[in-house]
C-alpha cells in the first residue's frame, strides 16, 4: 500500500480508535468541508482532547551517524547504530536522511527493517522505487527519523523536541491508533487571550494555543475563528497540513 493514503470522508471516522493499525501511519482523512486528519499511533501516554501533539523525539544514537561506503543504486543500505536498540520496524514509513555529503540532501523512505541491538547494524529496506542516488563515503552522515505520526506525544511543557503534527480531538488510550486533526476548523485548548482573526500559536503551557506575543518563538498553527476563555476551548482554523 502506498504512503500516504488519502481517504475521502466519511464524517464520523475521525472519532474512531483502534488497537491495531487500520491504515498506514500518516494516511490522510479528508472530509468534504476541508477538515483533514492524519492516522496516528499514540505514544506511551494517553492523548487528551484539544491538546497539541508532536512527533516522537529523535533517538540521539540514531542520528549524525558515520556511514560506510555504499554504492549508488543500493536499495537496502546498512548502518551501524549507536548505543540505543531499535525495535522491529521502528522506522517503517519513516526516513533515512542524509545530512552531509556525499549524497547530502537526500531523503529515503524506509519500508521495513528488523530489530537491532544496541550498537548493532540496521539494514534499512527502502520503499519501492527508492535507491541511493549518490554513492556514500565515510564522510556521509545518516539520520534515522520516525514517521511523524508514530508514537506522538503531548508537546513537552519546557521544550519542543520535534515537529508539531496535529491536535487530539478526543481522549485516546496510550499505544492506540487514532486520528489527529491537521487542517480546518478545530476546537483547541486555550491559554491566554486569543484575538479573533489573528494567528494562534503553540504555547508551552498545557499543550495549548495562545496569542503569538505570549511565546518567545512563534509556532503558529492557524487562525482564530472563535475566542474561548483561557483554560477553555477556542475554535482555530488549523494550517498544519498543506
């Protein structure tokens, strides 16, 4: 099955949760009024309605890795990981990103890999049609990045550690599959006083949205449609999904 998948409606599917995957992670649910959702796996804690979610943080020992020489055209590159194990298919539908030449700037979708022990070698079987473009040397640096909708978490209060990926629209049990909203009118938990028609930005308080002036760095996610009180819910036109 290709990734991502776009599903047209129906209304009501966005509320469903599953104990096993029903669609590929990142599959897009598009409703007729423009609201959009992404199929998601909740991380180790339950998701709370109206809270902003982020992708799982990068594993420090799985990024900035020194590559071994690898020929152009290779479809199953190997890489020695640092001292952190990887479970089977942890990076399925995620990415192998090349940050330093040779082959710098490339990004390859990963279809499958086996479990890897700490400091072990991972074989990243690339998605159909993907292959290394430019031969790797020992100057090449590789990075393993999870699918953005795998093991999402409420954004940490102190520091954002990955990209914002959506808003939880209902309570979801940890490690269950669900939909998070990424576009269109969405009810979002509010901290501070939003202004009708202005931007709504993520505030590192209770995974809420608030006015841009309340944050040192502006993580704008949409535009205010209806102002709710601080500690309540506002209606925001989300623009997290192009």
